């Protein structure tokens, strides 16, 4: 098992503490050396002043010329030592013979140390190990009136006493150093605790691996990912989110983007700013249908959120496929209804034959066979246009040449409208379709045209179906024609008109979730929003007029804006 490496917080704490301890140790050593140097300089200066004052004292000069200088100079020197707090005062002859010394046994013995500069008439200081140990001493000459050196004076302080004097200073330095170490350790501990909480106790190697993994997942995930902080700004997003929400491509360092600057619907912007939890909520942008999930993000061990994390899925293609599937189901239901109707016709034929009216039965059956063959032919064309679109549409002449945009042949619209007509008839609605004005293919892919026209027809049938018994049958009229004129050549117009009760709120008709019908198991209010988003993508516009006598939806498809 590989031992876990220290976290960033532990490493920072150890390094800071080591730095402080080393710094305090170096500072303490420097302070000790500096204080010792200052004390030695003070001792040398004090010893010089004492020695010079003794050498210039007439009493000392007078005793030097006596037969026994020690008799009176020894008490004088000892008294002066006590009063000046020096460790020794030695008065000696030019030949080093001591006349005074703190240790009386040393009187008469030669002085240990340098005297040559004093014999030359100069005062000097030195550190020398004499009979009392290492000492800082000053040596000065005693001269007579003629300037001759008749004696020498040495005064000094031992190094041991200097070190003793350093103890109070050293104690202060040590206490100050300990205080600095304690304060630094406290701040280092607080900082390391904060870093430990922020990095979750991870070391730099772990953070590097986490960051590499996070980068890989962030840019490879198919869903859009958006992170919004508490201030209401997008602080992180991946490539897919940039594509879906029209955000700048994420770089190595992402700048915060205020939510107000996002080119998204107000409802989606409100959700991202609120921080509320969202599960599979649907929002429509100009060209996409998005499914959004959102959760609050909490740091480990904290109840205060950092912000929100939203995942975004593009459901546009899925809804288009759902629309195509719905069209296919419509055709299937139409065939099923025609099969039921055909069974009823067979019962009628059998009844005529049982009554002996064979000629009428044969004529009736022949008419029905011809009519159902036409419906079957249109239904087969539509089925192939959905399942094997490219081959079948090409056969019908609905696919243009290489490099040209996809187009929808008139036969495809005829098949769709035939199926819708049969389905509307089952619901008691008369569907009248006129495609005679369409001479050229529609400038859009078959799936997009089916999505637009199929949803508009379904909504129109829903609007007039289910009238009260005794009321007139509902009526839906569909017109598909080309548009000619200056600047509009090649356009195609789809008009779907019904005689329903009309629409109360025209402005809200394209909003997702709006519907005049009660929601079913798959929801309501999707069709018209899907029509709008499809037209925005392929190039087109839809207009609605409504009143108490019914509603009319007019769609213009512009040939020049059809994407390839």
C-alpha cells in the first residue's frame, strides 16, 4: 500500500514553521553576537577610562618613585576596583613586575599580556587570557614630567562576567523568539486549516490528477455543463454548453459571464439565477429545445452552497424524430381506420349478394377497390418517405442534385394529407386539401415539412373535433401553393384554416406548454413551439389570424434560406 503523501495544508504548515524556526534561530544568534560585541566594546571603553584616569593620578606617579609602591597602591587599586566594577586593576613596573593585583600572591610576578605599545607611550585594548582567565583589558603608560614611561596600568573585565551580563539580554531574546514562533505557528495552522478545508486535504499530486480528470470529463461529456456562482455569474462551462447557449468557447482560463449577458429565454435565465432545483425542465430557445437539470453545489462538510450546477441536453432532434414518428403513427391509424371501413364495405357487399343484387355488389366492390388502392398508394409513399427517406424521396424527385438543399416532392404532401383526411374523418371532421398550386418541390427536407404541416393540421382538427351532437361537422381546409412575385420566387405557402372557436391569446400561442386542450400523458403545448423552432432553423415564418369563426395559420417557406 502506497503511503498517502502530505496534503498542501500540512506541507505549507511544516515549511512555514521550519522557516520561522530557522529565522528565529539565525536572528537569535545574530542578536547574541551583536550584544556580546556591544558589551565587549563597552568593557574596553570602560577599562580604558579607568586605566587612563589611574595613570594620570599624581598620587600614583608619586607612589611609583617610592621604594615599595605596592604598600599604598594595592589598597588604592582594590578600592578603585570596587567602585568602578572592574575585575582587575594592575599597576606594574615597565619590566612587567606587578605592584598590585586582586590576588596578592601574584604581586611581584610578571604581568601576562602585551605591553609593548604602552611602553611606546600608546594606550591600547586587547582580549587576553591572564591569571583570571580571558578578559577584555586596557593598558596605558604612566609617564613622568619628562615623558619617560615609569610604570604601566592595566584594567579589565573578564569574559565570564561579560557572558553573565548577557544572560538578561539572552533571556529577552529567547522569550521574544518563542513568542514569534508561537504566533507564526498559530497563523500557519489557521492558514493550513483553511487550505485543508478548501482542498479537502488533498496533496498537490492528487489535485493535479483531479484537475486532469476534471478537464477530460468537462470537455468530453456530451451534455452541456454550466456552473453559476452565488453572485449570479457563469464561472464555468464546457464546449457543449458553449454551443447550446451561444457562450464563448471555454479556454484555459474562463472569465465570469453575467447571466444578464446570456442569449437565452428569460425563463431559463431566471432558473439559473434562482438556484432552484430543476428536473428535466424544458425550455425553447430561438433554434433549440433544451432540457435542463439543476442542483445546488455544497462544499464538503458545509451547508452553505457555493452556487448551482446545471446540465443541459439538446432535445431538438428528438422532438423532430417524435414528430416524424407521430406522422408515421398517423398513417398507421389511417390505414387501420380504412381497414375497419373496408370491413364494413365487405359486409355491405355480402348483404347485396345475399339479396341477389349481384351486379350492384360487383359495381360497389369495384368502386371501393379503386378508391382504397389510391389511399394505399399514397400511404405507401409516405411510409417509405419516413423509413427509407433518401431512396424513396429521390424516386419521387424530392431530392435535389449534389450540393443542393433537400426538397420535398408534392407526392409526399399528398400522401400525408390523405392520411390526415382519413384520420379527421374518424373524428367527425371534414379535411379538404388543395395542392394544385404546388408545381415544384417544397424547398425543405421532408421531415421538416411533415413536422410543420402535420402539427398545424393536427391542431386544427383538435380545435374543431368533438362538437355537440346535432352540430355541423367541423371543417379544416389546407392549401399548399407556390408564391410568385418580385423577391419571392421559389417561396411556398402553407395555409391551414379551421372553423373552430378561435384562439383567446394569440401572443401566447407559440409558448411551450400553452394549449387549449387538457394535457394528456405526453403533455400538451409542444406542437406549435416545434413548428416555430423548425421554421427558425430551415428558414420560414408563420402567421396566425383568429376570430370567433375560426383560425388561420399561414406558413411561408423561403427557398433562399434553406440550410444545406
